[in-house]
């Protein structure tokens, strides 16, 4: 198995004698890991040019002054959307519509897990649909906070043609209204707003998916939003959990996680971390796994970069 390449010496890789990323990589290399569940946060898409939500200076919430919101989160507040006929949201959606973005190396890594037959499920907090664009089968993706890929009326819940909604928002022909004249409700992409519930698929699958995982990979998330952050508790008490993130998150003690990550603790028996940007982390992990994983990843990254972006369905 390969050692960590010099290009990744800036990464902080846990080197405790008992709990090492190298030992975890060896298990992947020899085929001991067969059922991987991935949790994705905004850090997987930052290198695509999409800002995260909560970074103090560069995050989305820190740069919404031009919309003159009463508070930053109002742009995703269902009641505010109704009161203002979606004015601020439609303007923001026009700017951040995912058509102009391509998947990151991290998205390619998740796709590669599928290609190698070991991806059990990908749970994502992201609304950018880049997991789909990377070629991960839709049935393996649970978009916990919804996505731009479909749209519905907020009144009658009728699904509205996604291409029509995209075209009207991008052309500024807003508000977008339901095409059922007897309803006339406002339409928005199926992004989960405040005061809305998460998709049924999230609750229907989380217990079986996580209990059946033999590795949990946590990518680019602050683990600060419930109930998504609680997913780390659903794996068995012996399932290894690998965090790739700029900072340590989700550790015990915490308000949400009775089984939070035990990074840096003497009672840690199964939690690992590669600290740094997700793209660097997945590349470093591939180097440690060996068996041409890094070459496979880079080839897939090139393929996805050259691929003409398809229309979101």
C-alpha cells in the first residue's frame, strides 16, 4: 500500500498507533469494506465555486446583504417566501442555479465507490444536485435537504415541470405560479425550507442503511444541523467512521450525539480523520489505498470535467 504523497503533507492525518487512517485504507484495499455510507456537506462543493452556508466571511449567509433580508436565513424561510412572493429567493436561485457547475473530485470519489461496488448510500445536505451530475444512481442518493432537480407548488404540492421553473427563474419571469388555475400557488424548487419536513426517504432508509454499513465517511459538513447530524449515531458501535473536514466536528460531549466522534480521546476505537479540504482528503485516501485508486479517481475527474452538463431532471 502506498504512503502519503508529498503533495498532501499539509493534511493532518491521525497517526495514533491503534487508530490510523493507513490501517483503514488497508481494509479498503484488501476488500474488507463492502458497504460504505457517505454523508455529504457543503465542503464537497466549495471547490466547484459554490459557497458553503455558514463560514463567517465567505459563506452564503454572510453575503446576502443586497437582498435586504430581516435575517439571513429568511431567504429559505417558507413563511417569508409566501409573504414576499419569493422575491429574494428567486433572485438568489437565479445566481446559484447549478447548471453552471461541475462535480468536484470529492463527488468523483463517491461515484468511484459506486463503480467499485461498495457504495451503499450517499446522504447529502447539498441542494446542488452535483451527486447526480457525477453519475451516482439516483436511487443511491438521499437529498436530505431537497434539491434543485425538481419543483412543486407549495399549496397543492403538485409537481411542476422542472425545466419550466428553471427557465422562468433564470429569465426573471417570477413569481412562478402553479399551472393549475384553480390553485395558483407559488412554486419553488424542492429545496427543504425552514418549517418544512425532510423527505420521507431520509427517515425510511436511515436505520437500515446505517446499521448495514461497514464504513461511514463524513465529508465537508459541520454536523450542526439536526436531524442530519444524528446519522453518525445510527451505525453500529464498531463501525469505523472517517471524517474529512477542515476542522474537527461532531465530537463528544455534544448536545446531539450520544455516540459522537471520539477523535483525540483515549476511548477512541473506531473514529478517524483526515483534516483538510475534501478534495485533498479523498486523493490522499486513494493514495493510501493503492491498487490504482488514485489513477481511477483522476481519470474519472477528467471525464466529468469534459462531460457536457446535462439538463437536470
